């Protein structure tokens, strides 16, 4: 049996924060405002994985009111989500995502981001897809904030 989930996240760009996307520090003049490291890509992916097995969302499992998650690496959150879906009896078939950011350009970092995700989820890099697009200057997403969508396909363990 297969199950699919979708995730979405958005955070404002602010000065004085490091920009972390896909578990990778990306040199940029601003970072994402959040309780954790603000990694919108991994947050959307966590929501997609949790949703696929009916376990709610990232806010239920890692609330921003809990000091244990202050500035936590979202790679650790993804690892915890991977454990939850395994305990629920599922494995990851593939994940697909898109980042919406006018700047910085994501292309130079894509392969490292894919590797980060595949290592944590214990799947092959070919099972991870990361796309990036801009908002073409239309609205605040992409220029004042970075957003991400993700989809996950899970399969029941045999």
C-alpha cells in the first residue's frame, strides 16, 4: 500500500540569521526567521512525510513553544520524522520538492541538499528531487520570504 503527503512552509528573510536550506548553510546576507533553524525545505518535507502516515504536522511534534527546538537543525527534525514513519510501518519511496526564492540561486547547492536529504531518509539520491524557482518579483514570496512545497510517497514495509 502506498500513501502520499504534501507539505508547505514559509519564513520571512531577516538580517542577523544564517540561511539554512536542505540542511546546508548558504552564504547570504539574510536568513529565515524561525524558532528552529528556519529550513523551509526540510520543514515542508517533514510535513509531507508526517501527513502521508496521518501523523499531523511538524508543529504538533516539534512545537515552537518548546525550548528544546530553539535553533535546532532541521536535519535532526527530519531524522526524528523518519523514525516516526518507520515505526508506523512505512518506508520512503521518493520525495519531490520546490523552493521559491528570488535569491540566492539554489543551483550550486542542489546536489549537496539532495545528498543531505537522502542520507537522513536512508534512500538513494535518485529518490530525492529538489527544484527551485523564483517568484519573478510578484509578491513577497521569493523576495521577502522563502517558501517550499514538498510531496512524499511512502510504501508500507513488507
